[in-house]
């Protein structure tokens, strides 16, 4: 009889302990920090791009904002290095600024010549006539689009080219002067001012002797 009672008591204690383990409230363990103290949180590229897009979405100015801006263009600069140097100087004084490339036809010098003769024999005869009058700085073009033309010199300055033309014309010939041109890149700076244009804005940029400031229409950039 005693053994049976002891057995039932132990059984009841086991059942009670099992119930307590199954249904008792357990304390919630605190989550470990993602990083050590003092170390910034790891940011995913997707999260950073989303933040950047959110900032860009609010960046463009309204037409009313653009209407209040004072917009200018500064140039042309012959080299990208000159334009970039000017941009670095002007940036602190501007609301926004950008560099822009254009193509421009520029004069690269002046050519004095006698127009092409119908035949090579005529070109050589004209060359001998020039030599007979003490003209030795010439060249008979022997091939290409200017074949049988007699070149009388290339000049950087138009005034020197005109003097050469007059000198040969005085000897009884009919020389011509043509400007030699080339399509080259030039660079402009477009910028907006928040207020009035500073009086010394252009003079702040060293080496911009051929550049000038012009008023232009404001754009969002």
C-alpha cells in the first residue's frame, strides 16, 4: 500500500513539472546589437541609393525659383583645363555651375597662293617667272585637290598675309588670300547666381583673356 502511494506521488510530481516547463512564461532574451559600440551601422547599397533618389527627387527647382536666379555663361575657353580652373574659382560664388563643350570654326592662319593652272607645264612656267623676278619663297603643289597651285606662304597674322599678296601683285601676278579654318572644341561655363552679379566676377579668373560673361536663360542643371 505504501509503495503504491509513493508511486502515485512521484507520478503527480513529474506531470506537474512537465506542465510547468511547457506553459511557464519565459523571459525574452534581448537581441544582441548588430555592431560593437562605436562602430557605425552597415548600410546596404540599396538603402543608400534609395536615400540618394529621395534627395534628388526634391532637388530640382521650381519655375519660380529659376525666375529669381541670375544666369550667365562664361567663355569660350580654348582648353578644358582653362575652363576647369575657372570653374574651381567661380564655384563658391555661384548657386550652381556646369561645364559645356561646343564646336566652333576657328581661323588657324592665312594662305597666300596663285590659283591652280590648267596644266603642270603652265604652273612650272609661272614658277620660273616668279624666280626671274627674285621671288624664291614659293612651292608648286604637285598632287591633291590643289594640284598646280603655287603656294606663296602661310601666315598667322592676316596683315602679314595681305602684305605678301600686295608684294606679289606688284610684280604682275594675281595672288589670293584664303583663311585656313578648323572645327575645334571650345568650352563654356553655365552658372546661376543667387543674387546680383559681383562687379569683379570676370577678373577673378586668371588667364581668361579671350573669355567674356554673357547673360543667358536659366535652366535646371
